[in-house]
């Protein structure tokens, strides 16, 4: 498994000092039917060792400033991909009386309407729309990596993979909630109403 991941350049963005430990932990994780090999705690976390992986807590993402915070955490990986995601404008309105949310953000001159008069829980919708927004920018900038979603809610995670890596890892991870999924499939699994980002 690890040799094939190496051939597919899964580890090419990892720090050379972390590489052997990361390979061992990924092998352990895949043996446990998940790509994320370990959780935060003592010692390095997957986020610190593997620049492809990110915690994507739906609650944090949905709260004020959550989308910008997530983008900033991913900035080192975007730099490795040699892409830019410059935020030039954003609008966030929440009506406390009627409980609706409007959220717009402009990245590299393109405006994304993430929420328009949205009412509801919003954690899953925030993750789906965030990933679709990132994937749109990756496509526009000619990068073959895409952001896939795994699990959800407070346990939500995300991973950057190209098509070959996605196919290979999907064959290995049988647990549908632990498998990296495209946003439309992730929404079906997590029972989230999919909506195209405009």
C-alpha cells in the first residue's frame, strides 16, 4: 500500500523529517479501514505531519469567521501547490430574530454566495460549500488536486487528493464515512442537502 502511495506521490508534500513516521502511521490507519491514522493528542498530529489532511469541524466552519480560518490553515498547502487564494471581500450577515444567514466571499476576484437567507443547522452545508469553493479555485488554476470530505459534524475532516490517489484510497477504505468522498456523494452519505455554490 505504501509503495503504491509513494508511486502516486501521496507523500510528496510531506516534510522529509516526518516522512518515515508518516508512512508508518498511514499504514496503521489503512489497516484500521481509515486514511486518517491517528487523532490529536501527544506527539505530532496528522495535521502537522501530513499537509494533505485537515480537521474540518462543521460547527467551527459554520460559525462567524470559520471559512476564513479554514482557508488560512490551508494556506501552506496552497503555497505548495503554487496557487493563490486572495480574499478581497466578504459579507456575513446573521438575523438573530428570524435566524437566517447570508455569507458571501470573493476569492481571486470571483464572488461565491455560500449562504443566502439560510435557515437551519448549517454544519454540513458549510463543509460541502467550502469544499466546492476550494475545488472551483483549484480547477480554475489548473491544479489536479481536489478537496474530499470525510465524516462530518465535529468529526469532519478533509483531504487533498488527485484522481489516481482518490481511486486507490477508495478501494482500500471500506467504511463509507471514513472514505474520502466528492461533495455530492458525501452529502448523500451524511444526509446533507446538496446545493451548488454560486
